[in-house]
């Protein structure tokens, strides 16, 4: 459980760094934190997998309607 909490905190930090570098635009998925041809840096080195072997799922209320239905992986 401690590893998952650390991962989540780290991923949150990387999402915030991505937003800072992209004019306050958050990544549409955690895969966008990986380096690709359109980015100058990678925010994470490998896909985000939890200690139980499942991908992390992050949901945000992007439409600010208090529903958090706007999920991305």
C-alpha cells in the first residue's frame, strides 16, 4: 500500500509538471507522460503500473460539474 501511495504522489507531480510545460493543459492520458516525438522530455520512464500489476487510472472533473466522469488512464 505504501508503494501505491508513493506512486500516486509521484504521478500527480508529473501531471502537474506536464501541465506547467503545456500552458496549463493536463495530459489526456498517463501515456502522454512518456516521451514521444512531439515532446522534448519524458515525465515518466515507463507506463504507470500499480504494485498489483494493474494500470493506474486517474479521473478528474474536467468539466467542473462535480461528477468526475472525465477519466483518463
